[in-house]
């Protein structure tokens, strides 16, 4: 299924041949380009992991073997140990037919580079960086995960955001630019193995995929641990691609993945890590939302008007933190509009609802009162009885498929317009330079 990895400078390419997994996996060349690392001397057994991290979970679901020339022995052992867990998490997976067929190779560790943090700039990874600032020596970001490869403008805005972040700006930042999200056939995978409308990326792919991308970079820098911040806590625990049980089994060449902060709720991370850091004079520049369709070049990274921005703003306000002071300005009139939504009952997905309820629980006693009247109204609405409601599960398969196709068409058109716009701007710059 996977051909031998090819390295050209800092780019690693692995050809994927889906074979019997073709209903769920596309053929092609999975390319990953790294910055700020030297891949000389990194063995094929590690260079294949960016592709394996994406392919393995698809193969487990489809019940087919994965074939590669060689693989790091520790990684292979972790994958084998995770198979029963994946089957438990997703009973529709056909793991009985899965096997990783590759020669296991023991890879000598280089463990003198401290910890590497999987970095998004959001609340969770920021809380982890505050907690482990003394051991983290590098940050690892991915272009091609939450931000599409065709959206160079948004990627540039995010990196500019990081450059002026007081925490992130002082650490070396390694980037992997990868097309790994291109290969899983998302709608078919979700239909056959997950619930209607659920995300293959969020529920399954992102855990091993991001760890696999990080493996060559971590080895090159001699990192001993890849820290990845938890998204959930014991109270809100959900089956996702990254959870303590799975991350604890992910390893290679002496490197371990540490699922960090799971003992804390998202709200506790704000009150126990972010708030004390700010009270001691620290400064933050959170990157809360930068997903497709949310970017406004004039506003920068955070839109200040989506569910994730308002959820985070509510948590910050409950802890006595002005969202604008940490890089999350809320658009005028938005607090009032969201208070109106909450007054009639805000329908939230199973992934969203626990975070809002954590904020509501933190409001008991009403100790924090925002100065801005609309912010006070919004926060009071979050804590009101009946404000937070579970969204009913989807049952409209045909309508879901139609919307999915329409969304993909809109995304492709948006990327084309962005590309054409960038080309026009480039022509104007060259023309101005020529005439000047």
C-alpha cells in the first residue's frame, strides 16, 4: 500500500496505493515539507510515518492490511496494541482484517532536544505551554490540518499572529506542510463507520496523522516527548482521534506522546493556568478560530462571531479576563445577538455542549461581573436555566450528502478565487516594481 519514502531536501514523499481500501482511500503522493529541520540521517522507518499515520486508521476501519517496506519498531508495537481499543471505540471498524506488514526497525533515539509541543495557538495548547514552559524547546505546527493548503493568506495571518505572541514568538517553530487530509474519502468513511455527519478527521484521523507528521521533525531535533494538549477532560471524555488511551500508545525512536492537561476541564485551564499567568504580568495572543470560511483578512485570525469564539469568550469572562486583552476582540453587537440565542435555547453538538456547561457551572455565585453591559447580559444568559440544549442527532442522510457536496464545491470555488486574487495582486506588484 505504501511505497518507500523519497526525500528531496526537506520534503518527504510517499506514494499511496489503496488496493482493496480504494472505496475509502485515494491513490497518490502524500507530500510533507518541513521547515527549520535537517532530515539528513533520518531513516526510512521514520520518514514513512507521516503517510502511515493517515493510512492506518482507514485500514483498520476497512479491515485491510497495510504494507510498507519498514517501520519504526516502537511505532509498530504501539499500533498493534491500539487495535482492540479502536475496535472498542468504533464497533463498526473491521479490525480483524487489519495488519501492519512491514519490517520493524529499531531506531536509535536522539533525546537531547527537550519537549516538542503540538501548537495551534488555541486555549488548550497555550495552557500546556504555560504549564511546561521550562521543558518545551520547540513548537510544531501543521499547514494542511485546520488550514487548507490553498489558503496561503490565512496561513500567513496565523504565522504573523504567532510571531507577535509573547509565548510562541520566543521558541523555534517547526512547520509541516502536508496534503494528508486529501486521501481519506470522508463521506464514505463517516457513512460506513461513524454516525451521520460526524467528522472522520476529528473522531479518528487527526491523532495518529499529526503524530506521524511530527515524528521526523521530533527525531531530527532530538525531542524526547511530543506534548499534545487535551481537548476534553474526564467529565467530558469523548471518543476522538487524540485521547489519553490512544496517545499513550503512540511512540517512535524513544519519543513518547504525552496527552497533557486531561485532568483539567477547559474552564479549569483558564482559571488555573491562564488567569494566574496573566495576573503575574504575562501576555497572551490566543488563536481561537481559523477554520475555513471564518477568516476576514481585515480582522486577522479570530473572527469574534462564531460558536468557538463566543464559547471561549464566555469562559474568559467567567474567569474575569477581557477576551480582547488576549487577542480575541468580539464584534460589536455579537454579545447581544448570542444572548438572544441563549434565551431561546442554544442547540449544541455533543462536542460543544460540555464546554459551555463548564462555563455555566463556573458562574454559580456570580463572582465575576464584566464591565461591559452587553458582556454582562451575555454571561448571564449562559448561566440561565434552559440556555444550553443538546442538538438532536442527524437522520437526514440524503440532505447531509447534498450539503456535503455543496460545501465542497463552495470550498473549491473559494480557494480558486483566493488563488486568482493572489495572482492578480502579484501581477500588480511586479508591474509597480517594473514601472517604478
